[in-house]
C-alpha cells in the first residue's frame, strides 16, 4: 500500500504521469477450525490461522455473537485467532 501515489516520467520536454493505487488483498482463513470433543468441565480451545495479523475477528455460536466474558476468552496472537470456552458444559455443543 505504501507504493501508492503519483508517478511521473520526465524527459525534460514532456512528462507522463500515472496515479497508482494498491488494494490490499482480503484476509483469508489459512487454517480452518477443527472439530473438538471434550469432557464436561474442561476448557476448550478453538483456533484458526489467518493470512494477515491484526484483523477484526468475530466469533459466533449458532449464529449468535460471542463476547469476552467469564465463559469465553477471545485472543489474537499474530495471525492466530483463539476462542477459549471455559468450564465447558453440554450446552456448549
């Protein structure tokens, strides 16, 4: 993106100009979530890898947004997005 700008070719008697804009590639999931099975009462960690770091990540369960709470911990470590489900119960399936 830092290469965007106005470029010129100046030959003294004439000038050619070009406006260059660079569009960032969209973020992609490079490593999918894996299915997990866990005994009730244990923490469950889900993670996926992304093509870029520092992107806005939203987690959902059955179509409803998950927010950080005592039940859920949401983390990002570089390109890795992590959801920790604390003290899992059957309702977390």
